């Protein structure tokens, strides 16, 4: 015996001694050859176990045989009875073998050895006596049909079984023959409906009665079992004949049998399906028996003769070959990702922009997430160098990425609706304003500044329902990544979120590493050309890098979908786990920023969209309140606005507001903004913000009038356009008007080239 088997023997002896007669060892059989099992006969006192109706009735002592393999304790032992009295009881297989563990790899602990095994056996016996092996609320142990692996087919059941009120339901199953050894069950229909010529069908009988826990191994026993459940032999033969008649010659015949033994004890049970594999020669014989219904006497006689041979020879003498059945029915399975973040994508329509290192991995994960549809958009092809980190194959080289990716997705989930568009996203989706398509969620994996920039412009002008947009980006070495979340009702796009993130990072020294990764102004220095002179610069990363980081970002996106917030923009900066550890930042691998939506106005002169951050508005209210506290509420006040003007997007971001410079002059009729310290502050803010904060205009109040420019305002603007150190071709002013109790803001952009024309037309 092996050391492990000797250990089992020693532990059993110790258990016998300690049990004081409750357990005794009757015999020990050593292995007769190398790597064989050792057998231990034991008996256990069971007569005192409490008993309930339906439970096993034990004799005073019950005998068992324990089979200990050569790899014990790393391999669990097995146990069987020395009789067949327990046959047909739940968790008893092959009439004698007791099923003690549902998941041995998880439940069996090698260090427990025979002590743990005997405890488990005693627990099984106690529960069996009380009929509690399948307790209320626990999964019911389904019947067993012993398969012959390799000889029969595998059946994947994808369609829920039909509901019926009668004692049984007879019909046909629609089957898709994936290969000679696999059929997918994709539909059900009653026998009286017309079947398309191209379809392969199986015979079906579903019953409302419970079957034994072990299905018969002989055909005659199976027929007898079905007869006992109210299904006549004629009904069985008719279903087999109909199915055989509709299939091609030389094909096997599948007979699907259902019994309500699948689900949770105490709840409504679903059909447990077993599939009988009938070999082609017998299936062809069933096809011949159809002739018994012929009007031609000779053909009728032939059909009757073949049927009798089947009943006398085949049914009585042959065994049943059961198929392996793999369940994919929604009614009986729990998805393995049921409570994971990715389950948030279930039944949603997704678009993935860009099918490279990020997008391809994202799309493949979504293909497994039970999404309703998936659209892939990219205009790139697979090249040899991309195989290092993008999930394509050598055979894909030269193909469009969307085509190659679609094939992979179809291989994962043939039923998923996958659309592909081989196009430049800027020139197609964004230029044609197709963001508000049928997609529920768009994931931008292009990592393209141009795409984000164009998205900002397109989204700014859109009305109506918009999808949630997530945008992903890596740094130049894929050590850091960022996810921007743009909710449906948020009034900015990805460029807006990344700009706000930049300001938040730049003003806090704790985010120095993120600043260096994304906003240092040197982020392009680490890019390299994989084919010098012939390829665009790209980031450095392995397949493992992009898989980890893209799916981490995808999980964050999915997690947020479970807690929707339609008006708050967010960004998440994450680090590769190894990089965080190497830099002693293991406790800070994710940094989150949230952004309130801006207050938006449209400039009436040049139609600039002016975005006031909530922080800037709080600054504004603070200076106005200070003016009132100091008793100058009748006087105008004002100050400087800081932010960014983008003439291409025609967007003005007002991110910071300061009060009046020291040399400003204020009266009830006019506010004259001073300039003292403005140039110096402008340089300081521009440098600290990486160019995202600079002087953009002036704000002032109209305490007793509307938020529209006065004659004096026009004169002041004219001077700003033509004089002084801050002279510019464009002037932006904001006026806060107070008429009665209502306060309003007016935003105005004046241009030097058409100043007089704008003023005259506005007036």
C-alpha cells in the first residue's frame, strides 16, 4: 500500500477505537497491483438515527465498503453499500455508490483525512434518514443517466421547455447539428405542425411525473418506466417514427425525455432532460415502420414486420445509450457572472469604437456578457506586429479588424447579433451625428484626441436621448489608464471630462504620478515606432498589460451602470497592479474624480457655448455676497474669469472666478475692472494648469437692471479689444443682472473684426 493508504488504515483504526462500537472495521483488502485502490469494509450503527417519512430506513447496523485510491489524501475516498436496498434514492448512483460530495474539489480537505470522510458519511446517513439530503431551498439532485463518452453525442439545450397541463407532452425538438458529435436543441413544437425540410428533429416526451433517480440501462426497462408513467408503447413508437421520418437516412435519432426534477426544493420544478441516442441503423428501421400506415398491402406488411422485429429483438435485448446533456436553458441555469459587475451589460445594445488593444479585448469580454447586440467600428487592418498585444491570429493578418473580431465573437456566442462598420469614426459616426443611435452604451477605445475632440463638438449640438459614453485611454507605457464616464444627460463630452480631470490633478501634489503619466506635456516622449519610418508612434505594452487594464476599466464601467447617475461626470485613473507595487502605491491603485455638470449659456453674438463650472459659480456668489456684506450692494462689482476658449469647438470653459483687482473702480453706474496683478496671475495659472487656465474675460454685475450690455459696457469692450497689455481679438464678458428679486447671467463674446456689426444687430 502507498503511504497515503497506510495513513487511511491507521486513521480508520483510531476512529474504530474511539467510537466505542459505533463503527467497526470488518475487513481490509490491500491493492493487488501498483496504483490500485485499497478496500476497507466497515459497519456503522444506524438503528438509532431519527427517521421521517420518505427517508431511508436503516437496519441496526449497515455495512459499507470504502475505496481508498493510491493518491489519498489528495484524492477523496469513495464509499458504496454492500447491497442494493438504497437504489433509486437521491444521491445514490449505480444502485450502490453514495454521493457524499457535490463539489469534491471544494468540499474535500486532504488534511481532514479519514476523520473528515467518516464525519461526512455519518452526516449523509443522518440526513438520508430524515429525507433531508435535498433540503428546502437547496438545489434538487437530478436523476442520473449514465453516458458512454465518445460513443454518443453531446446535446446542448438552449431553449426553455414548453409548459403543459396534461400528464405528459409529446412533440419534436428542433436540433442544430453543429458537428457529428454535437447537437444544439434550439426549439420545440408539437408533432402535428409542419417541419421545414432542412431541420433536424428529435422525438420528445415530457412528463409531469417524477422519474427514478437512475434512468434505465436497457431499452425494455425504459419502455416499462414510461408505460408506468402513463405513456403507452404506441405513443413512444409514434414519436420515434415521426422524428425518424423527418430526418435523413443514415442519421442517428435522438429521443428527449423530460421529468420535473430540476430546480430548488420547495419551488416549482423545471424539466430535467435526458437524451437517448438511437444509432443510425435503428433510426432507419423506425423510418421503415412508417410503411405500416401505407394503403399498399406489401408496404404495410413490411412496416408491421420491421416494427415487430424492433419490439421483439431491439427493445427486449439492447441497452440504452444516453447522451451527455449540457444545459444552457435560461430557466435552469444561473449565469456564472450573475452578480459580477459585467452582468450590468445584459440585454443592452453596445457600440465599441476602435478594435485595437483596448477595443478588441473589451469586445471579446462583452461577447460573453449576454449583451443584446454589439456593433464594432474601426477602419484598421491586422498587421504582424499587432499580434504581440492584440487578440488576433496569424491567419487574420491583412483582414479588417472588425471582420476578424466578428468571427471570434461569433465563435464565442453564435446567437449574438454582431454588426460591423469598417469606417473612420470621425468621418462617419461623428460627422453624420450618429451618436444618438440605437446604442444604450458606447465605449470609445480609440484613444484618439481627434475622436474625443470631434465627439465634443457633435455632442454639443445634439438633442434628444443620448447613450451613456465611456472613453478609455492608456499612458505611453500602459502603466496607467483612465476611464471617463459621460452620462446621458451630462452636458460635456470626453474632452470636457479629461480637461476637468487635468485641473483636479494639477492642483493636488498627491496626484503627481498621474500628472506625469497624462498631463506633463512629455507624454509623447515614451512612444516608439514599431516599424521606424513606416508606422505611427504607439505605446509600449504586452498582451497581459492591455488585457488586465482594459478589462479593469470595463469592470468599472459596468459597476457604474448598476448605479446610474445621469448628471455627474466621472473619471477613474487606475494603475497596473505590478506598477503600483513597484512604486509603493499598492493602496492607491484607483483614483476617482466626480464632476457636477456645468451651467451652460449660449452667446447671442457668435453662438459660443459658455460652460460655467459649479466651482466658478460658487466663487461668483461669494464675491457678490461679500459686496453686499460690505454695504456696497447698490454698486456694481466684478472681476476676472479664468478658463479656456476653444474657437474650433466654439466652447468657453469658465473654471475659476476671482474678484476685482486692487485698482478697480466701482459705482452704481459702472464697474471699471483694474489690471493690477492680472498679468502675473495669468502666467502663474497658465503654468500650474498646463495651459487649461488663463485669462478669458471679465465679469461684472448690474444690481438694478437686466444682464445685458449697457452703453458703457460696449465702450469698455471696445477699449479691451484695442488697448492695453491684455488686448486681444476677442473679448468675453459675463454680466450678472438683478431685476426685482430675479438674478440672471448673460454671456457675450465680442470679436474685433465685426464688433460694430454685432452691436448694431443685437440692439
